C-alpha cells in the first residue's frame, strides 16, 4: 500500500470523531466572496456541503451575491453605491437585488448542488415570511434590520433531507416592501433561530489577524470576553467589525461556536469541521 493510501485512511480516521460530534446537528454556512466567484473554489465549497450532508450533518447555506448585483446594475447603467459598507438600495436597485438574489444566484447554487449529487432546495427570506424586517436607516435606502425569524421553512426542508439554500431578502414589517439584508447578519440570526451548533462565515481573509499585514498572526480561537479589548486596540477594525459582531451575537444567543473562515482555501469547510487542524478564527463563549 502506497503512502498516499495510508495518508488518505489517516485523514478519514481523523474525521470520524468530528462526524460523530456534528451528526444530526445543524451548521449554518454563509457563502459569499471569492469562493462564489472562482469556479474551482465554488466546486470545492459545494462538494464540502454535499459531503457534510451525506454523513448526516444538517447544512443550511445562506448566500449573498454582491458581485452579481453590481454586474446587473452596470448592465442597466446604474452605479453601485455603498454607505458604511452597505449597498445603498433605492427602489430600482431593490428590484434588481430581489431578481438576482432570489432568482439567478439562488437557483444556480441549487442547480449546482443537485448536479453534483446533493439534494438542495432554494428558499428566500420572503418564503413563509421567514425573514421579517424594518428599515435600518433612511441613509441606506431599502436595507432592512431583521425583526423576526421564522425558521420553519428551513426546518421543514432539513426534515425532508434537503440542503436549504437561503437568499437574504426580507418581508417589510413597517411597509409593504421587500428589504435587502446583509448576508452575514441574516446567517447569524437564522443560526440562532435554528439553535445551530455552528455558524461559519466564509470570507476573503484568513480570519482575524493580530496584524492585518501579517497572515501568520492569525488568532485561531477567541473568547467573547476578549472582543471589546481587541476593538479598542484596533485589532478588530473596518469590515471585520460587523463580521465579528455577527459571530458574537450568534454565540451569545446560543450557537455553540462561530468561525470566520478563509473561503479562498479549497475545502476550508471540511478542514475546519472534520480535522484536528482547524483554520480561521473561532469565537466561543
């Protein structure tokens, strides 16, 4: 037997206790960034999700679609505008957000999962009034703040053996409109409502770095109590603040752990969940 085969057996043996740990548990994966754009990474993420589902882990995928929305806006001659890192969403932009997220992006993801041997079912926050929201602030336009999550459509899909794929458009509670919802926030709120074991935010960085310019300064594990000090020191800053906030909120509300994970690494989900190595930054209570 070659070294390679022994190696492979070793990897599988190492995965066993983790499969047992997560068997029957719910994992929420926020899928976005580079892992959605690169064909190779997209394939790796999707095969990871199918494998986890086949070994009895209940995987829920929550996705964004920023690049696709920007591309469609460009086609109709509209410029993408951002306020505090959130897409400014007027009525015309909201129509495009809904078409792109609930339509093209969601259905393409579902089709790819099904094609590669999974059983996926597309949902959006409007289905079964799963996500309800009110306007976040006038300066962002039709960007919503989630007020209520009803996880039943997702639970029903999981019970029937499907991988639910959720796009983040919410039903307005304060007006007869739909709202654009930040995908990280939606994933965190849904993880809490589902009493998930773990939340994974796929992103375009290694995780939380003590020195943003030095990838070797990754903080592999972080307890919630240390977060305020790291914000004061400027270690958690810029676009990392809302991501960490989502993780903190989910863990404080009952999710066992939340991980900010590098979606640029092929099979990062499997490495994080089913190996001793673990990559990214895991927040725990």
